[in-house]
C-alpha cells in the first residue's frame, strides 16, 4: 500500500469545502414569489443534483457533494439567476455570489491538504440573459508559494477573462465582466478553480446585475 | 531631517486606497426612487463629506479622501442603509459592502507601504434599524507575518465581534452578525481597520439584510 504515490490521491470536493453562498435580489414587490419560483425552476431542471443546499435569513449555502464540483455550482447559479430574471419578466435582479474552496469548516483551514484537484473548464449552457458584474478573486493561503505574492494568480485570471471576452475593464477593487449570465459565471468559476489548483484556500466574490435600468446610461 | 523616525510617517487614506464599494437593493417596484431618495438623504445629512463617490451600473465606489477614513465610511454606509429602509417604509432592503485597504490601484498592490495607520474604533450613531448580516474578512498581504497564517487575525476579529455582542454565530464561509445597522457596520469596519494596522492589504465583504420576511422563520 505504501507504494501508491501520495500525488495520486486528489482531495474530494467535500474535503476541500468547495462551495458557494449566494443571495438573489429581485427589485420588485413580489420578490418572495420570484425567488421561490426561480428556486423551484432549477430544482425541476435537475440542477440541484450533487449539491447540498441550506437557506438562512441572509443567503443560501451551496455545497458541492459530488464531482464535477465547479460545473455543478456554475450551472446551478446561472440557472437561478436566469430563472429569477424570467420569473420577474426581465425586471432588475441582482445576485451576490461567494465562491470558496480550501476552508471546509467555519473558522479553520486545513493547511495539510495535498493533491489539489485540477478542474476542467466548466460547460454552462447559455441562458439568453445578459449580465454585467463586478468580480474579485482572493487567493488566501499563498504564504508558501511565490513569497506570498497573491497578485500573480489574480493577474493571470484577469488575463484569461480578457481573452475570453467577458472582462470589460478594471474598477476600484474589482474587475468588470459582461456577457451572458452563463459566460460571466463560468469566467469567475474557472478562474477560482484554476487558482485553486496551486493555492488551497481561494475565495471569489461576484455581484451580478441583470435588467438594470442604469445600464447604458451615462452617469 | 534624517533624524525624524520613519515610523512617524503614517500612510494617508488615499495612499492606502482606503475605501468601499457598495450596492443597495430595495425589494420593491419603486426601487429607483428609494435608492435616489436614500442617497439624497445622506448627502443632505453631510455624510458624504471627505468621501469620493463614483456610481456605475453595478455598484458605487466610496473612497476616503480625508481622515478619519474608517469613521467616514462607516457613518456613510450605515446612513445609506437606514435611509433606504425608511424610504421603503421598512421594506426588505439588502446591501452588499466591500471594504478594501492596501491596494490603491485596480490591479497593483503597493507592497512598500510602511507606517500603517492605527485607527480608533469608529463612532456611528444608532439608526434604530435592525439588521442581520454575513461577514467575511480577508487579510491578503500576510506573507511576511505569521508565516502567512491569515486565520490568526480573522479569529481575533471574530473574538472581538463576539465580545461586542454582534457576532451571533458562524456559517459556512462567513460569520453571522446581528444588531442595529450602525453596530453591525462598526463591527466589520473596526475589524478590517484593526487587521490593517499590521497587514497592508485587507478586504472584507458584508451582506446586510433589513426588513427580511424570513427573519425569525424556521426554514
């Protein structure tokens, strides 16, 4: 048994705590109906398979219990945002998404994780719903690599998003993304997973806006 | 001139890029009026003094141009959330706040900052509006201290929030806070500033919810 090389053992999604928190905000009087209908839509579409969902008074935790973890998360999140847009007849809907990996407990990081998984790029069907977003990526456990210089993987991720065409420019503390909801989420999820192949604890935050009345206005 | 010790020079708010991004989400049909009225209220109340504001299609950047940077930010943010709650007659309003320091440009960190400021705890008048929140704190530039163990300052900040009485418990990837909007924001801002006295680049995210119909329901 000791002949099996350690690097052949890849950490499981639950072992790494791969998951998300999200909240979704329809800007309309009947927001409760829109949210419940949207959650029902994605459940009916089978997008909750392999995920653990827990809703509290602020947001919903989405844990990936089965591989492919990143693709399940990206498809579910894109599905919820697109469904909420449809259920509010194209009204203004904002979602806030926190992606996390490498910190499975509430307050403790497992620093001993080895065999970080290399995830394939996610495949998320286009939704037909256009989004603008602001995106931040935080490699947290980088003390032992690159002398703690967390900007190297961030800059590589932004360059990948620019090649993909979703990154439209920088903003203070964030990068602007635009495109189909599926493409915007895939950009953030792929970057987060890619950095996670070399750094155990990586968090990303994404604020997605669809149907905003202020898009295209000069402010 | 060379007799002046270097530690006497404290980095200015603009030099450190001390600021925030926020978005505010009234869950009602007339959300545009609520937002514009709330922004007007805080401007009339003088809470924009010493701040630089830039609104785009996703969120609003709030840069601190003058000291006390943290107190100006906390008072402004608490004022906006409370005003939006009042302007929507106590309806459901969610705000998402990103606090950042130590990364003044869009993509570059100034690693050479010395003389990190030690901020006094912020003094934010109570708003009378109760909030629940989920809060995350990310010390990013910690490679040179504590061997990159970013959990040490996070755990100290959570302990301080527990002593204050606003931290009500852990959640996946976040800590739950509850209390007056002013107290919840002061908890997050004080923790972020306190960690910033020893680590140059610190980011914090906070999702605040007021008037939620799901608070107190068993889910």
